[in-house]
């Protein structure tokens, strides 16, 4: 199979790196004619173990894996952190090469390989008009409402418009057999499933479990900004959700009981932080904690055990007030605000 038109980042690379649409479509067509299958993992780079787990899943289920690395500007609001989003191209490529070496060494696993990275420029992705983050800006956009207006969408009104738009473009370019998303971004995965269904996109959406750091924090590319102090305080979200889940499992089904347990944890941690001096405390605010229907994301007053529910939340970690000399403040010295999201699926009864 030929890979004419690609650029390799190193002469010994086993992974083709595509920048433009025509060559990657040629690559995809060759795979199709050879009876091979493509699993696609879309990313914005800054790869962590959560991304790697999705690549592993894709390799188990397909002969060929494509990873995209593209920081999509249209999912960032006007005042959000596009410029500060971590970009780690060389490290990302090395991680994928190492993973391919592992796949090749384990012949008994019968796994596929990462055979391509799609890393387009913004001009390639948005060929006619410059991308805009304005709510009413011009452009060709995909909107999935009302799902995109809830939860994260309420605080970040252009976010899911940008996600749906770039994913539609990538799916059209690559026509993958299967696409892979993480459970941590639960609203995103629900929106992508709806988009694929409503727009008749011929791909299967697979959702992998949330990957967590040892202390329980959901993995995110933005965690590098936290530092030790904010990382410890940021555990408030996963703690609150776990407490709410425990109340549900004990037999409570009402919104008041389930979310009351979560907010009790959050409020207790907030109160603890307020008692600390500025040199030790962390300021944060709970954006939302939600108990929602797993398909519509409508808020629930009572969980229907036959359907289950999505328990999710978001916390805004403010910059450190008084970073201390020698303190691990994370990338950016503690000055970058960090939004943390997490969720737990309350499974329906069997």
C-alpha cells in the first residue's frame, strides 16, 4: 500500500503524518480497497493516558488507527484559553511511536497499528472563512441543539458548536469505521452520537471509560496547569460525585437526596479553604452539579431505575493568590484558571 503525499517527522517513523485532505483521502481509499478498517481517535494533542487508552481500544478493534492532532479554535470562546492550551507535538509523536512498538512486539495480541496522524492547519480545516469564536460569527457550523445548550454549553456557548463542526469535517475527510471518545467528556460523547445519527454519518461511536490519575482526578490535558495545591483541592469534584453515587446506590432516587450529598461535600471543602491563609488556600467555584437523563440531558427530579442517569459536574479553579517560592504551581506558575469536569454514570437496573 502506497502512502504518496505524506510527510514523516523522522526517517524511521512507522506512522504517516498527513497535513492535507487529498493525501489522507488517498490513504483512506487504499485501506478501503484492501479490506482494512479504520479506527479514528480525534485529539487536540497534549496526549495523556486517557488518549492512549482510546488508541489501545481502537487498535484492538481495527486494523489501522488514525489519530488527529489539531487544536480547534472554534470550540474556544472569545475569552478562553486557546493561546495557553498545551502543545506538545514532539512528545505526542514519541508516545504514539512507542505505542506502535508495543503493538508490534506483542504479536499474540492481534492488534492493529497506528498508521497515520492527521495534523492539518487551520486553513485546511476552515478553507473559506477564518474561524470565529463569536456567538453570532459567520461561518459554516454544525449545531446540535438543545443538547449543546445544557451543562457545559450553558457556560461555554460556542464550545459544542465548535466540537460538532470540527468532528463533522474530520469524519467527512477520514470516513472512519469507528470513532473513539472518552467518558470523561460525557456530554460531548452524547452530542457526537446524536450528530452521527441525525446527519446519517456512517461511523460507529465508541466511548471508553474515564482514565484517572492515582488520586482519582479525571485525566485532562489541562491538569498540567494545576500544581500540587490546586490538584489536591480539585479532588472535590470526584469526591462529591462519588458521594452522590453512594447515596443513589443506597436506594435514594430523588434529586434532592442525590445532589444534596454532592453539594454537602463541595460546600464543606469550600468552607475549609476559606479558613486558610492566601498562601495555602485554593479558591474555586462549583459551576454545576447535574443529575440528568442519559439521552436528553434534561435535569431529573427522580431517577428512573430502568434508564439510569448521568451524574456530572464542573468546577472552576481560580489562579493561585500567593504562589510560594519553590512551590509546585503547575505550568504557568499557577496563573492559569483551570476548568475541571467529571461524571459518573448511574447505570440502569438490569
